[in-house]
């Protein structure tokens, strides 16, 4: 069970970085939208901190993807 969680966190950190880069946005722009510090957002992308559910929801809405896609439970964006 814990391996599955680690795999999901690793997938999520890659997806939030890839989504941001695909949108040609900086970490500073996304952190401003999320109302958090850029250094904290950077830790989410590097997997050093777990992204809180409320911020995951905001990112999924912002990028128009499902939460399942964001956390790696699905490869379908919507």
C-alpha cells in the first residue's frame, strides 16, 4: 500500500511540473495563483512536500484535468 502512495506522489510531482511547463508558466506564476510561496511550490514539484488536497483541486481546475489524472490514477486528462 505505501508503495502505491509513493508512486502516486512521484507521478503527481511530474505531472504538475509538466502541466506548468506545457502552459509556459513559471513556478512563481503558479505559486501566486495558489497563494503560496514559490519555494513551497517548488517543493511540491520536487516531491519534498505533499501537495494539499485544496491546492490539488485548484491545479486540476486551472489546467482543466481531473484529480485522477493529476495524481496518476488515470492517463485521461478529463
